[in-house]
C-alpha cells in the first residue's frame, strides 16, 4: 500500500467495533475499505465483515486478495474467499466482534447493506455488538437520490436503527464525485452533512475527500483539491482523504 495522509483523530478514537450503514449508493463500501486498509496500516489487527447482501455490484468481498495482502481479515456471507456455510459464518462474525471487543489493538469493521433491508442482516449480531462500546457510522451523500435534502437523510435513519437494533453514533460525510470532485462539491457536502448532524443529534465524524491512488497519472486534480483543504482555504471539519477502490461496473 502507498503511504497515506493519516487518519483524522476522530477516527483514531473510535471503539474497536465500527458499523457502517447508510442509504443505497452513498459509498459505504468504499469508506469501509479505506477504514480497513488505513487502520491495518496504522498497526491495528483489522477484520472487515461484508454484510452487504443487497448490492451485488459494490462489495468489499470483491477486494479479497488486496485485503489479505494488506493484512486485513475478511468475512463475507457468500462463498467467495471462504469455505464457511451460513451457520458457521454467523459464528465467525460473532467471534470476530468479540475478539475485537476483548483485544487491545484489534478492530472489527462491519460494512452493512443499504437502508433497513440491509440493516436487518446486521440485526442478528446486535446482541454481540451491544456487549461493549461500538460506533455506528451513518454515511450520507448529498448527491444521492432520495437523500438530496438533509431531512430525507435524517428520515431514513430510524428505519435502519430499528432493523439493526442498534443506534447510530456519528455521521460521515461522503459527498464527492470521485475524480470529478470540485471544491464546490465539498462545500455543498459539508453543509448538507452539518444539517444532518444537527437534526439527528449526532456528531459529524469526518468528511471523505477523494485522493489519487498513485503518484502521477490523474494526481494533479486530487493534489490540488487536497492542498485546498489542507491550506484552510476550504472549511472542512476532520477531512479524511480516501482512495477510490470501488469502481462503477462499466469502469472496471
């Protein structure tokens, strides 16, 4: 893995179990992958649980080889990368959560499916998750249909909480357009996420900003955006510079 810009302090202070939820297409999986890679690189014993049984196109399990090479353990509900059947997998996920809860330096990241349908699969592990402090990150994206207004994003959250039997603890702003992201997009996303944060009564954990995966290539656009944020010219609370691992099917 390439050298990274580092995690925002807010992420470094999260509990050992981190659940990522949100509306379809807000970028939960790409955010979860960045968390897993970055926490592993920071020395944490990271496990990524792919519970997104709803979306067949954007799956953490599609990155099994890369995750293994980075030292991230992967658990997923389908057979890809594992010989476990459903009952055994359920036990394995409970065990991964319990190991993270009881082991200094361990972390378990759960990439849940979209909306209340995806959160239902998460609910089967709620009793185990609730045994110790956890974070449930509500990822929002101001550019996604059905959540173009802050109140729409806030309105979806109770359904996910009810289905998962867990409560959200933070908001994550994941508003960007990959390599087409502009400062104006970031500003719009920050304002949107701040409104969601206030209305939901949850702190805004970070704002995800795309960062080029390689030095050179298309790096100029990303570098300029990063410099604009780091210089303070663009007000952004707890920026988290993320790489785009999840590509659209037609870009793969």
